[in-house]
C-alpha cells in the first residue's frame, strides 16, 4: 500500500475539481450544520402576477413557492406563455436541485418549431452557459441534426429537469415529481408535432415506462405529455455515443426515421 504523502499542486487542483463536479462547494466549518433541516424560504412572484392579471385590474396575490408537487402543478398550469413559465421556474425554490446549480437551464432553439428534443438534465457546461446541449454532447447533437437538414432554428430543445444535478447524477423521483409539471406545461405551450427524446431517463419520463433505451429506441409511439398528444421517438443520448462510438449507427437510423416522419407530415 502506498504511504500517505502531501499532494502536489496539480493533484490538489484535480481533487478540488472532482469535489466541485460532485456538488461539494462548502468547506467544513467549526460548527456542524444540519443541511436536511434547512429549507429555502417561500418566495412570491409579483412580476408574474402583474403580467398575468388583465389590464386595469388589481394583480392577484402572487403564489407562494414550496416543495409540494401539487403546488408545482398549480404553478406550472398558471403560465400562459413560455416567458411566464421561465419566470416561474426562475423564482421557484421548491426543488433542491436549484440550490447547487449555477443557473436555470430552460431551453434553446425555436419555440415555434414543429420538432421538440427532450434530454435528461443539464451538465457542467450547460450549467455555466444556461442553455441545454452546449458541451461536447451538444456539439455532436448539432452535427446529428445537420445530417438530416436541421439546426437549432428548426427545433426546440429542453430537458426533463432544468437544473444540473450535483455530479451529473440521475435526478431522484422526488426531484422529477417537482420538475415534471413544468416540462408538461412547456410541451403544451410549444405544441410540437414531433418529439424525440435523448437518452434512457428522458425516454422513461416521456413514455412513462421502465423499459430500457436499447429496447425502445427507434420506435414511434403516440404519447400524451401533459395535455398534448404527439408522436414521439426515443434515441440514444449524444453523451452515450461519445463513450460508445459503435452505437452511432443506431442513432443514425433513428435520425433517418425522424427525417422520414418529417417528410410524411410535410415538415420538410
């Protein structure tokens, strides 16, 4: 067994980087702190209430934000536009993921697009820039779209969870329950004609299944997301393709299936 020794400068930087990726960003203090007992204070959204109120009427009292899934559903349903929905999420403190994330990662692309792509959750680069799929996997996604004549002006891109989970872990069922109503409302407001999910967790969320992505990928299904009925197809996540280049053949077949469906529906 190697003896303990002081870390050199590069090794210490590597350790700090690892801790940051895992979500550890607070040093140990002199006194213990029970993080489970901490709860962010409820906050109001006065600006949103004013926007949502009819002209000439007194704005309704703004809703208070908390960690109740029923309250998340009520808040999401109150949004009458994507701008209002983004404002709600920006002020929402009910999901603990927000406490560790740098910023909200709401969406990218064209909200008027007929095609919507749904991933799982932001990564480190997305967390820094505030847009989905802008890291290495996003660059690969852009190339995949370009191969069938698409770009971000012709698709709308979102995630099932709008904040980066610490260490890029999979969101917990509780976190998903708090974020899902906002995704549902986002889909309802965009009203895409086609949906493609990216990766297993997004596929399981949108298709309401526990099946694996390898079994489901490349197959069209009629799904209902919130109150919006749409045809959807799952494919592999670009990050998976970067780790497993041989799987790009399967993803290419899925992209061709998307292109064929577009032609069938007269979407170009």
